[in-house]
């Protein structure tokens, strides 16, 4: 009879496992956000930032518009969505002969989106 009132061992174990799974899910979604989110889900923002400074995008933009060069990015101008932003970066890539890989173009577009366009 007493046996029926004894707590089985597994629920505690299962609760701990569930907690681990929940924590993992929370971390994964946090990571997804840190990597761009929105239309640039799996973009590598750190890579994008590095490429933007390596290729001196801002230096040339500065010569055109002054300030820190960011006035060249006009969220309400001709670029109206994430796809057009990616296409524009691709165009710069080709035009400037940078030979960027598609994921590098995507990473740059993601950083510009985070800092300027916010699609
Ligand atoms: C040699 C100079 C030069 C360099 C280097 C350069 N750009 Fe540009 N970029 C321009 C000019 C000029 C414009 C504006 C063109 C216009 O208004 O017709 C522009 C416009 C843009 C725009 C469009 C802005 C908007 O909202 O209309 C994006 C995006 C852009 N550049 C990204 C980049 C990125 C990313 C890099 C570096 C990989 C880069 N550019 C390097 C000259 C340059």
C-alpha cells in the first residue's frame, strides 16, 4: 500500500530535462536575434561589420555625402525592402570588384538593415 504513495523517481528527472530543453530553446532564439533576425535570419553580423570596414564603404560614402557617410543610406529612398537592399549591396560588390560570397553580401546587408533601414 505504502508503495503507491511514494513519488516515482522519474518526474524530477523529466522536469530537469524539460528545463534544459527550454533553456536551450531560449538560447537558440536569443542567438538567432543576435545574428540578425527579421529578413536576414542567418546573417553573420560580425562578419558584415568587418567587411564594411575592410572595404572602406563609409570612406567613399563620406566623400559623397560628408559626415560619417551614413547619409548615403536613405531608408525612404529607392531601397524599399530587404531584397532591394541585398541587390544594392550585390551591385556594389560587382561594381567595385569585391568578389564577395553571397553570405558575405547577406551579412553586409544585414548590418546596414540593422543600423539604417530596419525592414
Ligand atoms: C567608390 C565609392 C563607393 C564605395 C567604395 C562604396 N560605395 Fe556605396 N555608394 C556610393 C555612391 C556614390 C552611392 C550613391 C549612388 C546614388 O545615389 O546613385 C552609394 C550608395 C550605396 C547604397 C544605397 C543607399 C541608398 O539607400 O540608396 C548602398 C546600400 C551602398 N552604397 C552600399 C555600399 C557598401 C556595402 C559598400 C562597401 C562594400 C559600398 N557601398 C562602397 C559609392 C561607393
